[in-house]
């Protein structure tokens, strides 16, 4: 049988799954964590690193330690935190449409959690995300960083929220 072709671009290339790259039968389940017991919670080193970087506004360098926490337990708390941080990073670069979606998704992912979970004041982050979404101009995909500065709201400090 001949390879399929596209009239405009020519032969269609098929990407095959190579050996050693099994296709998962089911994607990993992402879970909602049980409520954290504040009195016995010990912050993992990654959370302290995230808080330090986040408080400096270094959102890009928060991604890797958040991913470490997420992939260790595949949960909606850290998935939402990752989306929130990426939204802030992209807003700083002038993107608007994707950060709006990411902020909305972060709020949805955090919705099952109480105000404080695993060392994070989620209520402060939820309030910030919602307030920032309200200020994002409708129908705008991208803008200048100067324009972003006009409606940017500084996020709460995670070091203020991560204490027990």
C-alpha cells in the first residue's frame, strides 16, 4: 500500500512508537489530596525553594521544583500551582489569552481544597488569581510588558503562606 499524500504538502509522514517507548494503557490518575494536618505538616525542601523563588518573582525557576512535587504524587494541588506559576510567567512576557485559561484552570484544580493545604495559603492564591483574571483585557492575545505592568497585581508571598 502506498504512503498517504497530501495534495499541498506531499507525502504524509507517520510517527511510530519506537521500541523501549511503551504506550501507556491508561494515563496516570491525578488525585485530589486529603486535607493537610497543619500541626504535623513538614514542608518538603522543594516547597521552600519554590517559595524563595516565587517571592523574588522568579516564576520560571519555580517550574522544576513544582513538577518534582507533582510527579512524585500526581495531584491537583501541585498541578494547579504549576498552571498558576506558568500563567504569571507568561503574563510577564505579554501573553494574555493562555494565562487567562491557566488561571481559570488553576482555580478549578484548587476548588476541592480548604484555605490552607500542604503549606500553601490557597485562599490568598485564589484571591490573587481571580483578581488578576478580572483585570485581564478581554479579547487580547498578547501585549507589551509595559501594558501588563499597568494591570499587574503582585502575587502574595509564598513564604508568608507556607508557614505552619
